[in-house]
C-alpha cells in the first residue's frame, strides 16, 4: 500500500512541476518537490536518518560554492561589463547575434546558464534605447545559455547531478570529449538559422549598432574585487580540470573533489567581498532547497519500489538493441535516451527529470563506465530546453525579466522547434560517430 501512495505522490509532485501554475500563481519547482519529500517522511516511506543520508552533500556544496562565485561576479559588475563591451563592439545585427551565442554560451559553460540569463537580459533590454527591438536577441540569449551550458558538468545543475550520480571518474574531460564539438557546431547552425529566421527583421533596422560611450557608467564596477574574482574563478576552473586529469590519467583519487574546489573558491570570494549580506540574498536558495528535497524524494521512491516499477515500464524503450558488453555504444540506446529526455524534460523540467532518470538508468545496469550514455542524457536533457519556454529555467528567467519585450509560447516554439531538431540531430550524430 505504501508503494501505491508513493506512486500517487510522485504523479502529484511531477504534475505540479509540469503545470507550474495554479490559478494566477506561479509555482517554483522547489515547492512541489519539498511537499513530496515531506509527504514521504509523513508516510514513513523514508526515515529521518535515511533522508539525511540521502542528501548528496557534494552536490549541495558545489551549488553553494558556485552560487557564491556568480553572486560576487554580479555584484562586482564583471559579467555586466563583459556584456556591454560585447554590445559596444558589435558592428551589425549579424555580429551581435554571433557574439551573444558564442560569448554568453561559453560563459554559461563555466558560470551556470541561469546566472548568465539573469545578468545578460537587462543588458539586452537596454538596447531598446537605441532603436533595436530586443526580442530576437532575447531568444538568441535563451538558445545561447542552453547550448553553451551543455558541454561541461558545471554548466547547469542537471549536468553536475549527472556527473556525481553516474560515478564518472573524469567528468570535465568526458563531457568536453563528447559534447564540445557538437556544441561548437550547434553554435554555428543556430547562428545561421537565426540569421535566416530574422532576416526581415535585420533589414528593417539600421545595420550599424553604436552604443553610447557612457553605457558602462551605469554599471557598478570594482576593479580590486574584479581582479580577485578573475584569479579565483581561473583557479577554480583549473582545479576542476586538475581533478579530472588526476583521476583519469594518474589514476589517483584526489583529496579534493569539484564540490570542495567550488566551495573554497566561493568562500574566498565571499570573504574578500564588502557586500556579504547582499551576496547571501542574491544566491539562488530555491535551487538548494529543490536539490535537498529531490534527493530525499527520490530515495523514498527507490525504497518503496516505485523506481523499479517505472523502470520496468520504460525498459523496452531504453534497452532496445542493448548489448551487455557495450551498453552505451548502441545507436538505438543513445536514441532512446535522447528521445526520452527531449520528451519528458518538457513536462518534468530538466533537473527533476534527470534526478528521476538517473535512478532509472542505475536500475537498468548503467554504471560510471558507461560514459556515452551519461553524456547523452546530459546533452539531450539540456538541449531539450530550447524546444519550449517551459523547457528550461533560464527561458523563464529571461521571459520574467522581459515582461514587456518578452516572447510568447508559440513565438518561441516556432523557432525553438527548428533549433532543437537540428541540435538533437547534431548531438546524435556526434555521439554515434565519436568512439
């Protein structure tokens, strides 16, 4: 009977996440997930002690560290400075689209996509003062932060969750090996698709973009803290690569993992900052609550047999063409992971979907050695965010920040469906071709 109640709770929680609204109220994903975790505790589907052990502290510490880092970068004006500098050096709409895709996308790969979306949106909206309609640029920004965040395990929360849950020994190297090239190709393809889709718009405005010389004056920029921040961020990224290299090449398990490196970097920047209270307020605490509740909820679903039950239903799709000796090299297996991720991410949201699906993959025998399967999950669940407004939190962040100049569901879907189709085909091709 407990399994039935747990299954009903699962359907209720993910139903709320899919709907996202009740009446006129918008529901953040962390609220239904927290309700689900508390319900499982109340039903005694999981004990307090097991719930405590279920929380993956390395993921929580990583998120805390990264949120501290990006909050300091925002407060010191570095990201805003980069954004406006890009706009000032763009000489045409075509070049501006390219800059947004390449620079914002690459920043997202190392500073998390939601952060770049939050910071860059006001910068793009300010271009309306110069007679430029920001809507196409906002859509380009949404695509950029999603595509760019795909190629590293630190580009978005679901990628890091996969890096931890999969047991991959060198996630930074493995992600870049399989996802860097398709990401670069996706940049290029998306750029030309946007140029084609908005060609009439580009012709209707001036082909020259000239931002006023004082456009940087409105940004709070702290040179001393900026230098410290750049040094710390560089050291943190280098540390991420070092951990992966030591594990994969040297074969030694380092004392510090990526979560420890991120937390130390965040604490160093936090300690040097003069605006600590504002930084704490600016951090995304909703994501932290989401992950803590999600770990408890998923562990309860596993202990009650719900994960195994759903795994049995999905296994014919997941394991079509399965070869026990090389489970992740089968094109049909990769196709199953990509198609399932693309479809379910639209309803379950990518982070809750990945938390659920990693359990399914473990149930079906995938381990840390099945690298291609895990990066397929990471790439597909992330790129699926380009299909609809609801596919990624970064889309909603941009839409919320640009209420007057934002985009509608249908408007985003028209171009998003084309971008997603091509992005997924490129991802599939590379995953099948790369050994």
